[in-house]
C-alpha cells in the first residue's frame, strides 16, 4: 500500500475517534500505535467511532516502521499510511558556481 514512501513525503493516517475530550479536542486511536492520541478539532463535531484522517510529514524510516510528525512524532507501521504528496526537491534557479570572468 505504501511502498514508495520516503523522508519528507506528506502522508495520511486513518484514525478512529475514541471520544470527545473537550469542546475543541478529540481523542483518536491510531492503528499500530499503542497510545491514545489527542488532536484539536474545532471545525467538526466528530462522534465516537467516526473515521478521521491525520496528515503529517515523514521524518524517519526504520525498516517497516515510519515516524510521522503530527505535531508530535508518531511511529506506525508503513502499511497503515497513504501517500498524499511526495517530497520534491527545490529547483535551483542560479548555478552554485559563478561564471568565469
């Protein structure tokens, strides 16, 4: 599912809402991540069991484990990720070396 993931790519993780903690904060369950995770959610009225997509950048890859920055680093299995946007190197407009004079 997520074979071509590299460092710097933007990926999405499918999470499930566990419960609403406060009016603007929701606790979610992330597959293959052994801890509950809380996110700020002011826009929607998420209910228990509702799926939610969390988007972040890949910061580290170690075999089948991938660390994604969701505000805090979250390490999950690679097969739980979906590639949103691959990282593209910035294009250089001027050469690194000056022209000979």
